[in-house]
C-alpha cells in the first residue's frame, strides 16, 4: 500500500512538472510597462502570449503581438501592439480611423480613434508626433495617411520618390547595403507586418518606424490578462 501511495504522488509530480515545462515551451508571460495599449491592456497587466512558431494559424489583423523592436539590431527591446496590416494588405487611416482593405471589421479601439479625430492638430505638432512614415508626404499625418502596402515575400514594388522612402529601411536591411537610388523596383525576401497601439494618441509604433519582419515576432496574445497586485 505504501508503494502504491508513493507511485501516486510520483505520477502527480510528473504531471505537474510536465505542465510547467509545457508552459515554458509554449507560452511567454510579459508585464506591460507603458500605456500604449490602453485601455485594452494597462500598465502593470501581465499578458500571456503563445510563441509564434507554435501558433496554429496565421497572424490576422486585430491580433495583439509581442515582437522585438525592428529598429534595434540586437533584439533587446520587446513591444506589444495590435496588428493593423499583414503581408500584402493595403492599409491607412482616415480622420483618425484605421482601415484595411482585406479586413472589413474595425481594427483597434474605435473610441480612441474617434478621440484622435477631434484632437487639436497643434498638440501632436508640439510633441513631434504629427508626421508619420515615410515623412516625405506633406498631406500625411497621424490622422490621415495611406494607402500603404505591407511588404510580402515575393511581392515586387515599383520604386518612385514615395515608395523608395517608404520601403528604404526594409530594402537596406534585406540587402545589407544602402539603397541604390536608381533602382526602379524591388522584390521582397520576407513577410512583414504593421502594428499600432490602441492608445492611438500616445503610441510609438509602425506609424513612425515602419514594418515588422515576421522573424521579429515573438508570439500572439491569448487567454486571460491579469493585473499585478
């Protein structure tokens, strides 16, 4: 009887240990430190994300993802944002509201986008957050921009004064050398995404630093979000 009891506890221990290892292998947990995803996720919230390589479907618009900051070569800084555009999507914003031509539902928090619509332009100009990529279009700003085509593997973009600046960082990162200013077209080698914060008036995101390579994405937010005590 004693041996049977020991075996029972051993099996329970093995199951619990397996659950711990399974969680470590499949799920990352992050604590949010900025308000860029408010009101959906607040500073101090802890968020679970399934690792991208283990996720059972492709990333979609409106998914919330964790990823390495694209402008950092050493992948030292992790961001949490909402996907606005997937590879090949045409995206933009009109009067503060996002759109995606392949996704009919609203993306993000509509109430925050409506607040942006009516916000005084001078506020963003004072904080240097009014202009958005590629920073060469005088009529583009945080409220109205696009259309932008998100780079997709195998997609060939015609390069002109506008698209050359829009895709400059992507092309230079893929080729490892400065962009040839005489280049007329370019075929992308990777898939990319465009992600934004739900706090549209206070989020440093793809509107300012551009596209996210797929291999920079860590995981997709799933399940319960809970507040640190």
